[in-house]
C-alpha cells in the first residue's frame, strides 16, 4: 500500500485527487494539507511514501516545502502537481529534489502511474514538461529571464510577488531581513527592474504569476 499526502490550498482539488486515489487498490490517502507549513508538520507525523505537492500556496509555498521536506527525510518522494508548466517552476522544483512533475490538466491515470513509478525509485515528468526541459537545455538563450535565478532567488521572488513583506519572508524562510534584502536587490539587478512593482509586472508578463494573485491555483 502506497501512502500519499495531498498538499494543495484548494479543497476542491484535494477532493478530486482523493476520489481518484481511493478508487485505486494499492494507493491510500494518508492525509491532506492546505499549505507548505502544514505539509511539513503532517509529513513528520504521518510518514507518507509520496507527497503530491502544489506550488503556489500561502506561506512558504511548494518550492520551499519540497526543499525542507526532502532535506529532512530523503525516503519521501515528492511529485509536483501544478497549473504552472512554464519555467522557472519545473526546473527549480526538480533541482529542489522533486521526483516528478505533473500539470493539473493531466489524466487521472497519469497521476496513478506517476505515484507508482516514483515509489519504485524512478522519476516521472509529464511529456510536455519533459520536452520543455529538454529544449531549454538546447536553447538556453531564448526563454524566460526568470530561468537565470537560483532556487533561493526563485523562492524569494515568488514570495515578493505574492505581496509578502521582507520581514514575513525572512521569518518563514529562517533568514535575516538583511539577507532577504540582499536577495531582492540581486533579483532587481538580474531581471532589470527597479522595485517590487516592476518585478511583479515582469512576472505577470512571462506568466510566472497570474494577475489575480489571490485566486491562483498552482
């Protein structure tokens, strides 16, 4: 029996995936979490085999949650399930240690296949994402400017563009406010923007975030 933890800030999404998994004899939903922080707490308590991880959630989000989760327990397998198919998401999540990456429009059968494969020690990346990652390596000069960001810079960028203050980011990422300020300055320099507003506009332009940030479902 493969025990799965569902992590998504939308209850409807969790319910849909739960129904899929409950119809599969060798899979069982061990628990549900609506944020990265809750996922970390439940993972320590429930010891799931596989975590289905959303990306854009309140708080630390899926990228940081994945990094912390796998740093704490290397036996857990994380599969990202997100509406975000464009960079920098897939590459950064895989660099953080995710074992799979699915888009939320994938078929129910693909979710089951991905869980079984990563539990067997393999990686599973949905075809469109795998092609994109391959093309990015071939043509590294033509893509989103956000692809040049490091994993930590990407995490700070996501939190800044979601409207979180430097103090809140520092607290959630266990960094000093000065360090967060340094990351913000580095982001502005790399991306050629002057402030948080410019950063947010650029992220919107390249589809890194959606315009209605309060209703994102990544």
